[in-house]
C-alpha cells in the first residue's frame, strides 16, 4: 500500500475560517489534521531531538530553518494514523518548502493531491479579525459584527470591561493580512501551475463553503435511483486517462461510486437545487452550525432522497 496518497493542503489568510473548515475536511477524508504550529509546540513540549533543535534557534531569536520544519512534518506523516494521508494546515508557507515537501512525498510514493485555498476579500478578512474583543476576567469572546455584547465594551457574563489583543487592532490586522497575501501568492502560483489548486469562495455560509470544498475534492454526481445530487469524494486511485477522470470513490453520504463512465457529473447549483438529504446534513454539520448558517435553498420542501 502506497503511503501519503491523500495529502491535502489547506491555505487561507488569517480570518479566512481555516480552523472551522479544517475539522470538517479532516473528518470527511478520515485523515489527521496536521497544523505546523501545533506540531512545533508538541516537539518542544516532549523535548524530542527535533524539538530541542528548534528551541535552540528560537532561544537565539532566529527562525526555525526549513529543514527542521520539514523534518517535523514528515515525521508526523510517517506515523501509522497518517498512512492514508493527512490534511496539512500552515505548511508549506514558501515555494522552497513546497518543493521540499514534493520531493519528500515522492520518495514515499505519495504526492499532494489537492490544495484548497479559502479566498476571502481583504476588507472582509480585516473586518473579521479587527472586530474581536475579549473579557479579561472570564475570557468570553465577542465580535462587533457577528457577536456583539449587549452593552458596548462590557461582558454579558460578568460585566467586566472588554479589551482587544494588540494583534487584533485594525492597523496590525491590516498589515498581517497584507503580508500573508503577498507572501502566499508565489505558493498559489506554484500549485496552480501543477493543476492541483482549488480556489474556494470563503466569503459564504459555513455549509456552502463545506460543499464547495467537497466538490473540489471530487465533484457532484447524480443519484442512480432518485433524482437527487450527491457530493462526491474522489478516491486517490482515481486517475486521469484519455483526457477523462476515472470514477472511483464515495459520496458524502457514504455510497460507493464505481468506474461507470455513464455517471452524470453535476454542479453545486444543481446540488443545492435537489440535494441528497444525507449529503446536505453532512455539510450542515451540528445543530449549532445549522443555527449559525442560513438554510440552503431547495426547490421544494419534500423529503430528499439519499440513494446514490
């Protein structure tokens, strides 16, 4: 069995919603979510050889070199739970890191299967980040637009004064976003040239972003028995041949999709118009998520079929 077949990268500026979507992608693919920042903290906490080496650079005020970060990432991908692959979040950050990752994966018989880029307009990113406030007493969090306190500047729970973290101030946030977008563009161009970049509109409801991410990882297919559309996740063994992509994988609701070339490929518009009930439930997520996100539009209120 080849290793690291299903490595997927998640890119997005601060405020793009990567944290929310990373959990969903990791769950539907059945692979671990590997965040480079968490990985560095884990090695430092455990005092591993890699962690001690990284700590020595940090103690001197130096950046941790690429070769150490790459070694940590590959060590994580070599663990048993990542044999089928992983969702990489926060790595690579530069083109040299991307090229090193590609070489390391190739040695193990794997590759980056897809790069998901959550694209959100710069003004929206700034507004999402700059509107955050926190209670210094009970640590409750608020947002000027999405979750404002009942009384401006006062915590609803303990009535203590709210404050902003220094890095959430508007001028700091604007600079963070600008730097990220500038530094990430070469990486976006690199993966676009390889044909694995999928630009997803991150300025949408949670469930619609989830559906778009699933479509990027496979597509939309028509049910065999009912006039409904399913979100389809491509199996990593589905390869292109004679200009066509082989069908092989499963729908989000768990139905097997074989290599039958007569399957009808659809669009997200068709999925939202006549969704498989179980695929729809999967992208809607928990009841809390469904309350937070607007309901998806349907052509009628009838029960939706789930047979693929």
